[in-house]
């Protein structure tokens, strides 16, 4: 018998993998079947994603088509309402003016529309799943492994089934972003509710509160700072995924960064990267300040 590594038999040194022909035929059968299934259900898929496409198009046209002064004023008003910090508002104003000054205003508005829609859907999906996970250990044991896979699977891998099912365009990019960004929302909603003081929930039970009343009036308000941290992380991960999603037709700053990488345009890549970082800092500081305000309010209520 032939020997190879360390003088051991070949059967020990070479892993007994599936035959190449069998593997190729299996992959071909799976891929063909998957594409056939997608073609069969294409009308249903298109009808399901149409509202998502419409929502994004309307928001994008509103952001891009509105005068920049109006958009900037609304943005700064939102930042002030959430943070109540003039420093944060001033930083946001300088960052947005800088973005417009280098000619990236329109692309930034497209990215803002994308991140806004993805964040709304991620929160709308993650919040109820997080609540359900917090209320049942069995559900948590099922959901946690799924979240582990979603967070550890390379982001490029998300694009393969999404593109096969939905094709090239904004909707598949949005779906990939939501898949990537929703796990923190689920995890932190679950964590926030589970960390609520048991004595508080027992007091609510003693006063005859139903499960729904206890959730809406006790658990969610007390868990709100942690939930807001989940919203913050969802926004950050949406921004991080925008560049990857640009590979399937998503426009905005992500597309510019991808083009800069392909063509080795250092300046274009740096400027668009700066714009993404500026947006991320604005969102991060605003959501963190809002979370701290909620935390102070909760502590004042306990006091």
C-alpha cells in the first residue's frame, strides 16, 4: 500500500471526501431545483416585495428631491429632539455641510433612505421576536442558534440566495441588510426584558396585571434603554452592510466605495468613506444620548 505523510497509509492521510462527480451532480440538482422553485413563485415574490420597493422609492425621492436646507433642518430637529444636546446638533450640522460641500449630498440621501427603511423593518421584525424570546426559554433555545448563524455567516454569503430569489436591485440589497442587522435588535430586546427586576414584575402580578399589561406598562418601559442600544447597533450594522449590498444594485455611498475599490480611486473612496463614518457618528451619538435620557428617566421614576 502506498504511503504519504509521516509514513502513514494514504487512507489515513487523505480525508475520504465525496466523489467529485457525485458532488457536482448533487450541486447541479440543488441549484436547478432552487431556480425552478423561484421561477414558479416569481409572481408571489414580486407582489410581496412591491410595498417594500414602493416605500423605499417614496422615501428616496423625498430625501433627494427636497431642498437640502429643508432636509438638513429636519435632520437637525430630529437630532435635537433625541439628544437635547447642542454639541451633537452642531457636530451633525458640520458633518452634513461637509458632505454636501464635497458633492456627496445626493448619494448620502440615497444611503440615508436605505438605512432608514432597513432600520424600520429590522426593528419591526426584531422587537416582537425579542419579546417572544424573552417570554419563553424554549423559543430562546431555538432562536439563539439561528442568530449565531446570522451573525457569523460572512455577509457576502447572504447575497447569493437573495439575488437568486429576488434578482438584482434595491430590494435584495435591503433584505440582505435587514438579515445582517436584525440580530442585535432581537438579542438586546430579549436581554432588556429578562433583566427587569423580578420584584417589579411580581408587584405587577400582585396588582392583578395581565401578561399584556405587565409587558406594556412594566417590562418594555424598564427595558427601553437596552432596547435603544439594540436600535443603535441595528443602525450601525445597516450602515456597515450598505457597502456590501452595493454589489447587487444598491446605490448611494456604498456603490461609490465599491467603484473606488475596483478602480483604485483613493480620494473617492476616502471621501465616501468619510461620509459613511460621519452618518454613523451622527446616528450613534444621537441614539446613545436618547438612551441615556431614557435611563435617567427610569432612575428618576424608581427614585
